[in-house]
């Protein structure tokens, strides 16, 4: 029998509001309240249960519409007795919060925790296009308390060379991965289409998916009028979709408190394993761009805590912002390319839609539904923030945790990543060099506009070769050629022009 202090998830709720009339459209606050009421209903609790909440955490929206969202949310729920926080940007946040507060519950620091978040960017865009002002502000005299700090996703030198928009940065991982695997451009493009087509197929079965239309591999892989390149080699259908109106909420408590509340055991979901790992943070300091030591360690620690192997996992939801994130996660977690298990329970960020930083709250909610429907099965959720930078994972099941629930302190294994050796780096490269990876940025006209290069002053497989970041010349023909032929490992020269590094290929 599980210990009374064992943490469990007892209620989950999701809301997706498609194409509402502006007069009745929900604000992010409305969506969070709706999702939370569904989570209470899911647990068999009435609205008065809000008085039991002693910790309330809101995942920040991409465009926070209120000065103090946690306060406004607590007031709307009549949960003002709770300790309230907001968390900064980062797609890892929902799973990290489940991990962190499960530990707080088992230690007796909290008895009932509510996690929530929302985006209403689709409605917000409509309001702006109508010429009106977005009316979602709730006045407050105070700023919210931030639960933890998060570093900037880029340093000044990286930002100067275009490292800031995820859709332009993740191609650096994809192109390095393609070359590392020895695939041709067309072959790799088709494989990306196949992987994401499988995600879209799952979305057709989800009541909460923003796009519930099946997309064939060819439809996803090949650019078209409705599927332009964004950051080559990614087409629009390979990008996370955040222009949505979505919310999800999760309620956590202990086994003992759930019994006091009368929550039926059929609603209980246990967190059997969890871990949180941060990659070497700065993009230019990564060991390479085709692997993730952090995800590898994340998988090992999560599975070890659960006492199972990856083959014991029946349900999977991998963070799917871009194809490289999925492929690298599969490789590091030991999921074969031909594994028959779906890689998502929602449809993934491009098709289910990603409510900004809160997508993983949706995947956790969907995973709880999955394991309840298949008692004693295991489900794995992974979460990612930054540029494949910060990672969290959780393994869920209705199978009880029989022993003491103990979360291993991430600080005990994080040094395995922190102590990895990064290549030497220079901000002022000059001379002959090779491309380690690159990204071609496309505009809305489906024409290439600019390029980012990470290169080496020497051979790219030489660990002693100094790394640099640069941009490509303003040459449309060259940029287009780099999407038609493999340029990873291509030779060229790099120099500084007006304090900006420019790499010019010579082949």
C-alpha cells in the first residue's frame, strides 16, 4: 500500500477554444479557470475544494496580459489563501513543476498544489486585427513572485548573429544531425515528414488538437504555398504552433489527503520517475549539435527512479517543437527509428498546438488520461526549454508506488553535464574554416533571406579546432544553393565586417 505522503495527480483539465466570436472569446485567465474547474470535476471535487489549495503556480504566457496573473487567478478561484507564483519562459516548466512540487508534497511542505497556464494568442491576433485593444488586463498593486530565475536563451554575441528565434536556431541541430547520420538532403527531408506525419495522425484522435487534419509525409516535407520554409530545412508544418487558445491545469496532492477528500482511487496517477537536467547552456558552447548528453542523462535518471526500462513504457509524449528535438530525444532515450509506439499522446506542438510555455501541461493531462484508461501501464512525458537546453521528464502510471517516494536531487547528477568539455570559442575569427552547421532563414515569400553558420577554424571533427558563429553574405543565390546541396563541412573563409562575422563558402 502506498505511503500517505506519496505524491499523486488527482485531477487534470484541458480547454481548446477554436474560432470563437470576439464578443464571447475567453481571455487567458478565463481559459485557466475553465481548465481548473474541469480538473476539479475530474477529481470529483467541487469548487469549494479551492480552499484546500496551498500552492498555486501559473506558467507564464508568451504575452502576459496582466500585471499579476497568479493573484487574479487565485481571486477568480477563491483560492486566496494559497501561496502564489509565476514561472518564467521555458517549455520544460510544467513537468519540472510536477517534479518539484511532488517532492514538496512528500516532504509535507504542501498538501494540495494547482498548476496551470494558458495562451489566447489566436484570439489576441483577431482583436488586434479588428483595431481594438486587448481587454484582458486585471489591475493589481503588486508584481507576482517568480518561483525561480531562468537565464537568457542567448548571449549578446549569439544574438548579434541571429540566435534568438527558435525556428531559425533549431535548424542548426537538424543540419548537423543529417550530416552526422550520413543522409542526403532529400532522404532526410522525407524522414522528417514521416515522423511528423505520425504526430498529425495522433492529433486526428484528440478532442483538444488545434489542427485535427492528417498530413501526409510528402505534404509536411515539401514546401508549398501553404507550407513555406521558415528556417530551412523546416517547413511550416514542422514548426510548433503557438497561435492557439488553449489551457491545461493539473492538481497534485498526497495519497493521505486524497483519501481525506474522498477522491476515488481510479483518479490517482503516480509519478514513478522524474529528472531535471540542463544542457551546457550557451548554444556556442555545446559539445556538438547532433546529440544531447542532457537528454541521455535525463532518460537514465528518470527510468532508474522508476525501476523500469524504456521498453516498459507504453505511452510516450516527446517534446516536439521541431523534428530535431524528436529525433535527438529518440536516439538518447533508446527509442528506435522503427519503434511502433506513437511518439505523442496529443499530436505534438505543430498539430495539437502548443500553448506557449504550457504545452507540456496538456501532454501531462493527456498522459494521465492514457494511463487511467490502461491501468498499470507506464507513460513517459519529456519537456524541453530553450534551444534543446533545459529538460524535464516524468513517468506516470496508476500502478501504486509501494516504497518511499524519493526524488533524487538534480544537483547530484547535473555535474556530469557541467563538466563536459566544450570546444574553444572565439568572437573574432579570421581565416580558413569549415561549416559545423548552418541555418537558412526564409521570409514569407518563401525566398531565403539570411543565414547563420557555426564553424570551426580547422576540421569540424577536430576537438581542438576553435569554434565561431557567423552570418552568411547577403547573396540570395548562395543562400538558395545551400538548401540544395550539403554544406556541412564545406570550406570557406571567415572575417569581421563592421564587427559582424561573415563566413563565405568557397565551394
